C-alpha cells in the first residue's frame, strides 16, 4: 500500500513538472521580449538626468535622447545639454540587422566626429556604469541562453534568465529577473570573468506612457567598487516628430541645437 502511494506521488510530481516545463516560455523568446521592452519600437524623445557616483564624488548631467528606426536600423541619439562645459557632446548609436553596432561620438572640445565600430554591447556608455546593452542594443546572437526557473523579486513573480556570451572578455554571464506578467526586467546581475558578482541593475518607477511601459528610474551599482550610475527620465514623448536628418552622424555638431528645437 505504501509503495503504491509512493509511486502515485512520484507520478503526480513528474506530471506536474512536465506540465510546468511545457508551460514555461522558451528562453530565446524571453530574451527577445527583454530586448523589445528595453528598446520600444515607437520613436520617442525623452529627457534624462544622469548621476554618476565614484567614491565620495558625484557628477550629474542632463541630456536629451531621441530613438527611432531609420532605414531599417535602430538608432539612439543622446545629446548632453548641461552642464555648459559638456553641452553639445553627442552620441549616435546605430544597430543594423546582420551588422556590427556602430557609434559616432562628437566632442565639442575636439570639434570632430569619431566613428567606432564594432561597438561591444557591454562597453560603458559615455563613461558611466551603463552599457549599450542597457539601452536595448542587446545582441540576440553569439550567446547561450538558459531559463533558470522562477523566483520572485520584491514580491513579483519572475522568470530567471541566464545569458552566457561566447565572448567573455568583460562578463562571464548575466542573470535577469523578468516579470512573468509583463516581461519587464526587474533586476539584472552581471558576473565578471572570474564569475564573481560585479554589477547589479534595478528598474523602478515604471509608467505606461502612450501604451508603452517605460522605466523612469534605472540604477546600476558596481558592487566591487561601490561606484554607481543612475538616470531619471522625464518628458517622454512617443508621438514626437523626429526628422531623419536628426540621426545623420554628419549633423552631430548641430545636435544640441536640433534636439532643443524639437
């Protein structure tokens, strides 16, 4: 009798596990949804306040950011507008299917545009703790992706998604908690080449703007040094009129004046 009950219990448990596995989304699908959440398809204009802390020092700057798909390429233009000594610094990042991500950087002090290619998705963005992947330029190729299971974060049911890049010069892996209901990233952990926790990124204050869920506060902390970067988003406009020439790298010297007039 006891053996029968034990066998029945094992059978039920196995059936439940198979059903759960069948219901779980594919990790590749979750990765695509993560990228879509970080990089909405709608063109947009937004204002950013960035704070970078290193030790007891803190730096703050303000920027205007425009996002759009131009000629099949996802493009993000970021222009610093304050403080005055960095005003006009502009970064244009372009991601085209099947091609390396490219960045053009304009520094007013040098009065010239620099082109950098390829741009690694984990490279620092404008000397902050954020990377290009944090902006949505997440490579869906050249990595192994695995669903680690389910685990709540701050009381929210979430999937745990692990990415292991083929090129591990900067990170050995990343682990992301994704809201099961909305696929919103809740937390991301970055591990260094020795597989030690390096950075922790959190997404707070999410609002739905023009039917697009948008994180208005994102923070990333380097747990090994104690340094951190965070940005706050204001004035998001998903109905903004963004002319094509705004994303022309040759126009970067005029970017500050251009975004101010939009």
